[in-house]
C-alpha cells in the first residue's frame, strides 16, 4: 500500500478494507485503471493500491526481471 497523496491521479470507485487479504482483492485492483483507496474501519482513506504495488507484493523482486 502506498501512502495517501502519493499519487495525483483520481481514485477508482473501487475501495478495499485495510484488513483485506491481498489474494482476495488482487484481481479487482489489477483490473482497475486508477489507484484504489484503502479504507480503515471508519471508512477513512489510509492508503492506496495500484497495479504495480499488487504485482510487487505477489511476486516480489521477480517482477523486475
């Protein structure tokens, strides 16, 4: 997850919980064109996810080769 404000892009309408397991949201996030907001239990944005973050989490350094 990247910090809030780390991107100047408009956020996707899709939102995910900060407690979501990456494998359960990866496909949805990867299909989004815009960064996805990550929400806490009070529906406050605590970070953003984008395709490159998901790929790095799932595949680590192997994604760079």
